[in-house]
């Protein structure tokens, strides 16, 4: 009874603290990510320290080349400097920088397509195709032991850092261009026709690359993550 | 009797095999399938639990990546090198 009263009291005083924060227009200190950025004169070097690693990882995932990723990050900061905005919170600042970075990445793709052909012809050697029977009565069927297994704890996996590391490592195994395409379509949600225009590839090529990517990724995650869950 | 036989062989003809079905399930995520393929896929999925699983799993992976781009990016082990970091800071100072 006393416990209930105390927890009720605590809840009430938390609520009052929140209310006070809103009135005083200060941010609640509960989430470090939302602490106001350094005050004082505009300091772009702080951006590099606070956001450099994340932007680099983001760019590397799509461009698959550390030098290109560094260039994209540098260009992003330079462009952001011209923009000269200030933000109420680190998350908003990061979102804005990521927006600029995305465009720099797309610029890189446009430039790259003029230099080399984009389709990964080597990847057409279909390793994943070995999961299907080549002949006999059930031609084209899954070879039983290699067919998709039941996955347990799918939703819980999304909360695991190790799961995301596995996902990342599996997509890192994909050939460079296929990985870029996969990221543009699945992570960024870019429309098929826009990807084709950006990379100067045909829709047919794109679909084959995505099919191979999805199949390889699914297989890799099954072996390296889901088969170990229980 | 003849009618049923014809119906079944018609379904068999239209139905896809697993290899083609997995390709169709992937393509379905990117563009609408032509009708014949759509029907063939539907017929195949009605009887093939492996392919049903396959479709669910690739959809799960797509949603996971799409809803959690930050977690995926953060999972990359590489960081901006010290050298690159300094270089960028210098460029920013020059341009400020």
C-alpha cells in the first residue's frame, strides 16, 4: 500500500518535472542523443567529431570504397558549411547531414557509370542456383537440405547488435555493384526506374542483380544467424 | 473426368518450379508480374511451403533493412581514419 503510494508519488513528480521542462523550454536530459549541440560560435570541426564516423560508415555501405566514402563525407561537410544551419538536437543535425550525403553518393554513382560499365557480369555465375535440383522428376525444386529453414525469433533479432553486424557482414560479401544496388533499393527504397537512370542499367539487369542479392543474403543470414537461434 | 484431368494438367503447365518461383517472388518486390506468372506463382505457393517461407524471409529482410538503416550503418566496423579526419577538418577551416 505504501509502495503503491510512493510509486504513484514518483510518477507524479516525474510528470511534474516533464511539465516544468516543457514550460521552461529546456530539453529533458533523458536521451543523450538529443542534448543540444555545443553552444558558442559555429564550429564545423565538431561535426567531424560527432558525425564523421557515422557518415563514413553510411557512405562506405553504399560506395564500397573507403577513398570514395571519405570524399563523399568531405563534400558533405563542405556543402553543409555553406548551408550554415543550426539545429535543435543532434538527431536532427545528423538527419540533415545524411540527406546531403545521400545526394553526394548519387553524384558519385552518376560519375562512376560514365567510367565503367555497371553490371557485375561475374556475379551471373550463379552460386545460389546450386540450391535447386538440376534434373529428374522435381526439376527446379529446392534441394531439401538446402531449402529455406524455419526462422525463429525474427522480431527479437532486430534488437540485437550482433544480428546487425551479421547482416552487415553478409551484405559485405556481395559483389560491390550488387551490394550498391541492394542498398539503394532495399535500404533507401529508391524506385526501380530511378535506380536504372542513376546507374545506367536496364530494368532486366537490375532485377537479376536484386534477385541474386536477396537470395545470397537470405542464405548467408540463415547459416550465420537464424540457424543458431533457439 | 476428362474435365478434371484437363484442369489439373492446365494448372501443372502454368505452375512455376521453385527456382522460377523464387525469382518471381523477388521480382514481385520490384514490379507487378505479368498475369500468367502471377497465376503460376499463386498456384505454386499454394502447394510449396519452402517457397512460401522464402517469400516471407526476403520480405522480412527488406523491411528490416528499410526500417533500421541506422543500425545497419553503425554495424560497419570501419571508422573514418585519423588522417582523413584531420584532412577534412583542415579543408573546413580553409573554407570557413
